[in-house]
């Protein structure tokens, strides 16, 4: 069994792949954070799209000094190049009422088709609205990804790099660790 969405074991030409090393990830997450900070918009809360967005969201939250972080567990890829018909939320579900009136940064590793990121952004837009007395208080949500693919159905607000190649992330290129028999 290979790691999620990793491309391991395929015979694709390495020149057709974008390879992000751990060191490159450190540089990418700092540069992505810098672009967010320089925009003048600082989130109150960061939401990681699990699993791929966990590490980038953690790195960005540390780099920005934002301690409030949540997770939305989403399943879309079921294998290499194989997806469900639509992305779906997996338990445990985040209490989206926590986003009322907040500035929320949604972080994922890649906007490939963009359908996962779009689903999360739409969910926050639909459920991140509360009535504060007589005034509607909407959430101010933005998105950040390390990579965006040109075919993505959503344009993230903050992107480190655009590529149309398969991406080898340092956290998903090795096989799953299993107990030795």
C-alpha cells in the first residue's frame, strides 16, 4: 500500500514531476506565509484540510504566531489518480460555529482539481454566518496552498507555486509504515 496521492510505484518520468524536499517545504511555507502577512490580512483561525494541509497549516500557524488552528477531514483521492465522485467530509467534524465573524485561513497542500478546497470554502461560507443581534456577521475566509494546478476550479488567495506536474511531497512519497511480521 502506498501513501495517499503519492504517485509512488508509477513509471512516470521524474522530469514530469515536481519534487518538494523537506528543506524546500520549509522555504515554501515561509515564503507563502510572508505573502499572506505582506497582504495585510492576518487570520484569527487557521483551518487545515486534512491530510495534505496538516503540515503546511502547522508551519504557517507557527510562522504567523496564530495559535488557533482547526482541521477539516476530507476524503477525495482514493488512490493514485483515482477520486470519489465528490469530496466528502469525514469525522470528527469541526464545529464551524467557531468561525463566526472571524478571519479564517484555509490551508491545503495543493489545489489540484480544486474541488476539495472549493467544498471547504463553500461550507465555511454557508455555515460561517451568524446573526449577532440584528446584524449578520460573516466569516472572512481566504485560502492558501503550496501548489495550484492550472485546472483547479478555485483560485486560492495565496499560492506559493503553480505547476501542471505531479507533485512528490516529502510526507507522502514513502510507503506506509507497517509492522514487521
